[in-house]
């Protein structure tokens, strides 16, 4: 069975680091080939060029202009690339915030994703405290975070922790200080049989 595994969560939670840590064990556990599709890797340079042309700021990834005009095409392209790999029999690990798509339950909608029933969907919500995420964002010194940090109160309003119905079917992972046991448990949960 082919897998579509999402690592979602807000900036500074360690989504990419976690995905990179688990992709090798995932391939060994499932005997499947996996590709890693990170939104920032796929679209970072494109977004920088577009925002430089539109606003003069290549590092803008959080302003209303970016959110209204570039966010959706980036995510659509990310999911289209995952779907093309899945159609070729290659499992996909997809990394991106995808918070709207979690909130709206679109990542659980096979029709919206354009995938068949024979693909196992696993959605990992990666979290840390706001303080930890902020400290990590400051420490990594990524120019793309400048808007976020300069408008932290505005940005933090968009942060949410899935609860109630939005949490159903998610694999919740606290990435503040995980142990090997935590990583192993997450791996087992991803590869476990599920009606999803």
C-alpha cells in the first residue's frame, strides 16, 4: 500500500527535521520508496522572486498579499506533485504548515486530494509551545521569518492547536524534546493499519 504522510504544524515546530529523521525508517518499515516534498524547498526560490517583484521584499511569506495570492497555488502545486508520485507508486512525505487544510479537514478528503482509496493517509500535527517555536525561529535566523517576527502578535493569532473534531484522525506529536521512544511510537502509528 502506498502512503501519503503529512507533517503539518506552525513555523518553528521542527516539521522538516522530524520528516527527515523518519523517512528512512518509514522506507524500511514499509518496504516502499518515499519522496520528500517540503513546501519551502519546492517553492522557496519561486516565492522569493515573486515577492521581490511584487513588494521588493523577497523574504515576505506572511503578509496579506502573500497569503491572498501565492499561498494557495504553492499548496496546490505541493499536493499535485505528491499525487503524481503516488500515481507512479512512490509514497510521499509532504511537509508544510497546512493549518487551514487541517482546520477545514481537507487533508482527509480523498476527492479534494485527488487520490484513490488504496493510498494510506497519515497526518502528523507537529507542535511545540509558542515560546519554544518563537525561540527556534529567532535562532534559525531565516530571512523568511522576518515578517513573522516583526508582526508576532498578528502571526500568533493564526496559530492554533487542533481540538475537538479538527483533531480527529491526526497523529499529534509534541516536538519540544522528543525521545527515541517518542519517535519510535510515531513511526509505529504512521505505518499501522488504519481505515483512513
